[in-house]
């Protein structure tokens, strides 16, 4: 090798080392994600900082997830029914796996109490359970619909209602009087799987949102 070749080699050596480091870093990242990682099917740009909590652990993670879920709550309407959509998130689970909320928690449970009706001082209650499904852009949990237009055509009663078409939904009522409540106050949100859950109670929601969430039943559902 000539003197000129040696000089050219050493002049470009830092760039060569940088290339090796970059290739090694990217390769290690791909290996670390693993073939089953839900992040594999998403473009890196899709993982936005405002819902990426994969760097948090313990109580800091729990607080961040609760705030993310509830602070992004949206009330939506479709035909005669009302639904609630919540913020979605990415996090590191107890097995140290990076995943998305609805990949970890398969069910969403919403708890309500009547805002306009009570029996002997005890308010009517409604519990709605449905599947946890991420929106197309993975930033939100798809709306949990309250199928009250289908339920309110029946006589007011305690009991359970199952809806299997489209979004599978189960609704449970208790302490119902001779009239269906016209307003429901959201008092709890729970994401769960058979072994773990993330719950937000009424006091936590009030602290995060600053006001109670009260849903009015469309008049056509009476």
C-alpha cells in the first residue's frame, strides 16, 4: 500500500468506525424487539412521545397511564347511542415487554351511577364491558358504545343484557326503579386481563379532568 493510500485510509477511519457503530446499534435494536413485538408492525414515527411510556416503571407508570386514558376521553354519538373513547398508550409490562395498551388489556369496563334517580337513597347502577380495541392510528381506544336505544325499549329492570353483533358488549343494571335513568355519571374505568388491571376511580377522574362526566340519554331512547 502506498503512502497516499495509508493517509486516505486513516483519514476515513472515523467514518468507518461510525458506520460500524450505527449498523451494530440498529441491528441490536431489531434483535431486542424480537419477532413478536407489536412495534414491528408500526413505523417508528407512529410511536408518539405523548403516549409512549415505555421508559416508566412502578407508580410513575401507573399515574401516567391513568392520566393518559382519562384526560383524552371523548364523548361520541352514533345514531341513537352514545359512546366513550379513551386515550391509548404504549408501555413496558410486568414481563419487561414493550407493548400497546389493548394488546395487554383485552377488556374495558365502565361503571356508572344514575345522576337523576335513586331508590331509598341508593342510586341506580350500570356496568358496561366491551373489548379493548385500538384505533387505526393507535392513539385512542375505539369507543365503548352504550346500547341504551336497544335496552330502553324494554321495561325498566335489574339484569344483564348481551350484544354479540359488531362490538361485543355486556351491560349490567342494578337498583333500577320503575323508570330508566336519563342521566348517567361515569364513576370508574378499568382496563383488564385475567391477571392484571388498570383502574381509575371517580376521585382520580375528577382530579385529572376537573369535572364529573355525565352522559344524557338521547330522548329517542326513552
